[in-house]
C-alpha cells in the first residue's frame, strides 16, 4: 500500500469513529463491535459487499493469542473466523500468497489470520540468513534482505489488489521489549502460547527475527504496532502470574479490539461508495481511468486465414506434434534432470484459452491432452462465478485453481498442468462488454492480471495464452451445425446468440486485452481458427515452441 | 452395499435403459450421455438432486486413463469432473475416507475419481504385507488381510451412507491379464500412463497387488469389472503401436461409457422417487421405519437442578479445572510421550455442544477455551447449511471440518481440537422438528452418525458430547435479559421464539437422540444449566474425566 493510501485511510477512520477510543467504555465497545459486524454482513444484501482480513503477526510471547481471545469474547463469534498457519519455508514453485488464499474472508465476514504469508516470508528470510552466516558473505544488502525486500514489494501489491477488490486489510504487529520477553520465557510451560515458542530461548534467533521485523516494519508503513510489553510497576505491585492470567497487557488487547472496530467501520464506509469513486483506488487505476485509450484492432483478429488442410497430412502432423508436446510436458516435472545438465527442471504449466464462441477451444484442448493421461492435467471450464466466488476478489476463483506442488507426495506430479477453457480474462471480456464489472474495475484488472501472471512466472510457471480467432460467417456456420447435430446441441445456448450480436464490442475488448496483457512473461498467441485442422496444429506448434524455450530436451 | 441392493440396482438398470448396449451406436450413445448429464443437472431444480461418483480403480496399464479420456470426449466436459489421487499410506489418525470427502460430487454433477480411498487402502495393505514377509508369520488370515477386510467393511458402510444421501456410486475395476501386462510394460516410456507405473516391473509387487485385488473384489460385490486385456488377434493382425494409439481396448472404453450412462440414468430414477420410498434405502433403515419407537423422556431433560454457586468458590474452582483441562489437552498431542511410558499419545479431540437456545453453549465454550491459545483449537458455529452444502450428503459439511493431522508439518499441532457449537445432531433435532428432513432421512441418521463417530473413535479421536439442559422458565428469563442488554441483542432472533413454541417436540427429539446415539465410543453428557456457574464447572469436569480415560498424566 502506498503512503498516500495510508493517509486516506487515516482520514476515513476519523470520520468513521468520532468517539476517540479513550472515550468508549467496555460496554460501548462491545456494542459497537457487534453493530459493525452485523452491518458488514449486511453489505452482502446492499452496497458492495466487503470483507475484513486482520493479519496477526509479530513476536511470540507478545499476547497475540490473548488479544484475539478478547476479541472473540466481545463480538458475535459466529461472524468471526480465526485461522492460523505456522510459518513454513515458502514453496519454490508458487507465489508466497498462494498457499493462503483459501483462507481469505468471504465478503461480509471478518477473519483474524495468525501467521499468514508473513510467517512464511520470515521463515524464508531466516533460512537465507542462516545459510549466509556459514558463507561469511559481506555486502550492503545481504541475500536475505534482497529476498525480503523484493517479496515485501510483491506482497504489498498483492494486498493492494485485495483492497481494491473489497477485501479490506488490517495489519497488526505485536511487539514486546527484550525485558518482557526475558520475563515471559522463564515460565514457558504454563504459557498459553507455549506451543509456538519452541526455540525463542535461542537469543540468536530472536536477534535474527528482530532484524527481519525491522525491515518489514520500515518498508511497509501500514502496520499497526501493538506494544504488549509489561509496564514496570507489574513486577513491583502484581505477581507475574496474576498479570498473565489477565491475558497479559489489557491495554494491548483493548487497542487491538479498537483497531478491529475502526477497520470494520472503514470497510463499511468504503462498501457504500461507488466502485469508481472508491477512496482506496490506487494511483495506477486513477491514471488509467483518466485516459483509457482503445487499442487499434489488429488485422489478425478480423482477417482470418482459411486454408484447407487435407486429412491425411493433418493426422500425420498431429500425431508427431502431440508426441513432442507430451515429451516436453513430462520433462517439466523431471526431478532428476538430465545427467550432467545441472539443476533438475520443475515447472508448472498453465494453458489459457480465450476466443469467441465456437472458435474451437474445446477441440483444441482435446487434441492438446490426447497424448496425456487424465491424471496428468486438470481442465477447468470457466463459466459464471457462483455466489461464494462472487463474494471474494474476482481473481480468487482462479487463485484457488492454480497448479500447486504437493509437499506431501514427493513423487506426485498430478494436477500440475492446468488448462483453462476461458480464464480470468473474462473480467476484461464478457464482464466488460456485458457491464458485470464497473469501468474502474475492468480497467484496473489489466494490471492486476499482469501482476498475478508475473508472480507465477517468477516461480517458473510457464503460461501459454491463446486467442482463437474466427470470423463472423464461420461462427454462424458452426452454430447452425451445432443446432442440427443432436449430440452437439448442448453446446449452443441463448447466450451464444446474444454474444454474437455484440461481435464488435468483443473484438474491441480482445484488442485491448492483447495490447495490455501481452507481457514478456506471458505472451498471447492469436490463432486463426476458420480451418479447424490448421488451428489445432498451430496451437500445438506454439505450445511446443514456448516449452522449448524453457525445457531443453 | 448389501447383495439385495445390488439386485435392485440391476433391475433399475433394465428399466432405465431399454436399449441393450449392443444396440446403440456411437452417435446414440453420445446423445444419451449428454441428455442424461443435463437431466441429472436438472435435478437441482426439481426432484431430489443426486450426484454420481465414478470410482476408477484397478491395475495400471489397464486403460483406465484411455477410458476416462473417451468419456470426456463424448460428454459435455463442463459437467464432468475428473479427480485423481495417488495412493498414500492411510493416516493413522483419521478414517480412510476423510482425505477424500472434499472431492465428492456436488448433487447434479458427475465426478470420475481415480485412486480415491481404495488406492490408499491398497497402499496400506501392501505396506502390511511387506512388513509381514520379514516376520515370516503364518496363520489363516494374515495381518494385512485382517486389516483389509475390516476396512472394506467400514468403506462399504460409508458408501451405503453416500448412496442413501443422494450420492450414487459406480465402482469400476479395470483388469488385464498377465500377458497383456507383460506386453505393455515392455514399452513403458511411450505409454500415456507411464507416470503411474513406477514399479510395476516388479513381479512381486504385481503378485501382491493381485492378492489384494482378489480380496476386494470377492468381498465387495458391487464392482463392475472391465477387462482391458488385448485380444489375441492384436499381436497377429495389428501393430501394437497402432492398437495403443486407439487407446487400448475400444471395447473396454465403450463398456465404461455405457456403464456411466446406466449409472446416470439410475441416479436420475432414484432422484425422482420420494425419499421414504427410495429403492436403495438400506435394510437397516427399513427396519427402523417399520417401528420407530419414541424414547421415554428422562428426568434430567426436564427436571433441572438449580443450585446457586457463590462467585468466589466458582472462580477458584474454575481456574483449577481450566488448568487441568489445558494440561490434558496439550498432552494429547505430545509426540514424544512421557519417558518410559511406551507409545507416544496423539489424539484428535472433538467437543460437541447441543442444547436449547440460551442454554449456555457459548458461555461454556468460552470457559473451555480460555486457557488455550486461539491457534490451538477451531470453533465451528453451525447454522443452516449453505447451498453448496445442501447439494452434498448432509454430513459432508461436518466431514470437511473434522480435525486433520497435517502431514506437511511434523510439528504442527494446530486445529486438532475442534469445538462444535451445534453439530451434525441438527439432523435429528431441528431438521426433524421443523420437517427439513424426511422421516426416513432423520430416522436413518442415528445410525449414520453412529457410524461416523465409530470411524473417528477407531482412529483415536476423543469425542465429548454435551446436552445442555435448561428449563422453560429459565430460558424465558434469559431471552428477556438478552432483549434488554444492547450488546447481547444479536443473540436473540425470531427463530428462538419460534423454537420455544415447539419446546416439547425438541425435548422428545433430544430424548430419542440420547437413547439412540449414546454409544460407548461417544457418550452423551447431560448438564443442568439453570445455574450457569455450576454448569460451566460440570462441563469442565466431564471433559477432564473423558480425557483422563485416555491420557494418563
């Protein structure tokens, strides 16, 4: 989140909460919390539904658990989800956020999320730090810090995209001073948080952790820091035990509950605003809004080649290309690598198919997977989002379908080829043309999609995108054929005819999409599909070429 | 599934499919498949929505993949899910089906599921077989076979419960003879299924696999066996390569598609039948139906003690019991065990709370978790199922929330205490009283629930169930208090008043529930809650006593 956003945010809070937190007693706070919860839930019925994600991070022994317990006791617990992950070294093959997207709050809900992507990030940085020590490397930015700062940038953008898509964030960092930490560690076993402390007695680890925390908190301005340190009089006037039984620092607990209240109220305010006037809309979007210029329509979208390929030649070529493709696809997951060629390769592969109705997406996919076993790939046929999906950021349903390396099965190579028959580009195609997404939303989406693809490509995922181009006359003929072939009738719906009436809008949307999302990490390939056979071979050729860039066999 | 069921099943097929499969050409088959798919999807709108789960198991190299590929090409691929798991040794801590429930088809859908629970079962049996060899043990039933037969019984019951809850099963076992296996193994690398063959060259493994398969197929009568063996003339008239390029045995593929068609049509028929007249209703249910006798209402449900416990005594006792409970709960997951005491203990714990509105479930849970960190447990507040949940067997939403040991993090002890504020017993309480479930459905549910709890208990899960008993006058007073305390008003809804009018029906339902589900693996404990303090202590006492039975510290 940029600094500008943060300031806007603060103003919002002042508007949303005229009562200063010091003027609210416990009864009032509880009532306001419950009221805000219910109002947030109500946004599902009216206004733009909005969720709140509370990230709970920081030092152990700092009272994180006590603060969330306090919150749970004061709100309606049915409307508060509590989720937790322990930090694990981030996967080599997926963006750091991917393992966590399943836990994002549904719009209208509040989720308090311990650990989350920051715990993974910290684990990753700790690991690098340890490796470095043994190398005794010197330099201005050591490797762990380069890694950390880069990932923080990516995560900040991911979080911005959440905010812009109706998932408000509250980031709480719990901190304690060294004296308090020492006090609390002494009596480890009785501590309610003992499970998570394992090696906090290790002073070196604490030092490393604090180094990382400093980088996080200085690079990201949007953390609320909650100080759970023991006031000096504690050790004088009260027994330590008694203090702990209260759940450590009551003040930190109270402040946490206040912050959640403010964030909920702020989420509420933003939910009542029209999307295009959303106060949290990022700089980037505003720039786009100011002057969205339509792309010229390239010839290849409208002037479709129509060669006529003979069946015999086609079948020979097809078999040959299919075998080559299967060979490359299987090599992507060859853990052993080729002898003497260094690092083993291991890449997820995503195929994305877009195109007008009846352009032949299904047929092209059928030929693509023919040489593979159905257990080697997963095909996703994308249609309208269901209700649960509508109540999350629009990319959420795709995030959850991204190929994932399973850490449980070393040998598992399943579901790591994902084929999308229609994709996240629906946002800038059908949702744009049919008005399901606001102007601000679909115009912002180009960058959001580019960021998602960038994060995937950075982890080695090979993204192969096709626009299957057909002309209007050819589409008509295919519609007619579907109408007349009994077992193909299911392929033709009212929607298809309706979409056909908006032919030109769709072509314009496709042109804009090609112009704005043809990034170097995920190029578009436009395939003329008036002749099905030529098209299918072209699809295979392009896939082979893309894979050969990465997989050298 | 009992033998009776199987016979009924066969009759259904004959009714559903007057055309013998030998009289249907490819065009007709494709059309019928698509029509059946759409009709099944339509059951979501009318009749009782029904799903179809196609289990795809058997020998590798047997053409399983080719058969599913064929099916996918002939149906509307958007309405067919293909899922796959590789067999892994079943978890020590959860029933064998638990890892797979997420993939069960939504009602109206068809899912082809490779691997599934049978792959895990086979892995488990293979492992035992290997261990035994080294022991050179002799006996009529060796350990692997005892294990296998027992698990097959449990799975057959699980599958019966699926069938009775609108998830139709089709179990396909692909088989090939030894000659064919030998032929196909020779040319391993080009094979579309090569990824899954790893060690099928190992003759011993094949022998072991076949031993296991024999037990499975002889104990369970409901497998359709598809023979993918090569006909003798293949090796004479056609090149092997050519044969393989067709996807092995066309006949097996065709038969598979026909079986799917028949199963879909049979699912359709059953979806049009009234639940109580469902032809697949099990023997057990029919017996219950014949004579469901109401239980006597025990005094403890209506004659509620009302002591008045002083606050000071309460708080002292509370703190002491909470500490003991936390100690026990933490020991459940102590992997190292106590020195010299043998096997380390490791148990999931489930707390199930039921009771009239305002009986104090929330308050009791609050005290139960107070000494724990929120990362140590998960609370589920159960209300009406959402649409997706309604389109699955009614226990599905609970199956998905069962505590699960994470294989990725050896140290992870998260979310393994699950606390349910209202539970699966809703089926025989609110769903019975309000008529949301048919008579047959809720009467069948007692046994279904007992089976689920039995499967969990068998894996060491400690299940602690409470009925919080309050009297009608006390409830009224609590309703009034809620009405008058601003931050408690959210706790009181229209439903609460409506339920109150049906007080006696709920008491009867509770009595029947206690009589029928108070099994030795999961006892009910009735707590009088007119005095909240006494009740909270009683809840803790019972939890402590239950845990102490298992955890000896």
